[in-house]
C-alpha cells in the first residue's frame, strides 16, 4: 500500500538534463528505497513520474499535492523531512 505521503520525482528529459537522475539516485540510496516502494514505517512512498509540467524549473518533484522546482540535495531533504510531519 502507498505511504501516508507520496513523493513523485520527475524523470522526464528536462529534469534529467538538470541533474534530476543524480538527485533521485541519491535520495533512493538515502531512503533505502527503489521506485514504487514505501518506507518501513509507512510514512513515504517514492514514485517516478514523467513530467510535472515544471520543465523550466527542473529538476522537479511533487509531495502529495505540493509542487517543488529547482531542486537540489538540500531542498529535496527538506521536502522529505516535511513528509515526516
């Protein structure tokens, strides 16, 4: 089952060209998850998506219904921490 929060990471070309692949790999390693998996505590599910419509603000992600653009490692950590609240 999906976690209480769902984090969708854009994997489309614009986000990949702006470092999204490296960012996603680092997050997957940090969380110990692969795509479509949920943390053991049921808090967060990680999903790939193929365009959030934020190509000009790549790389992008969506936590539940909130969109985030121009992500870097620190911002993505903050987004994940937000899911813990």
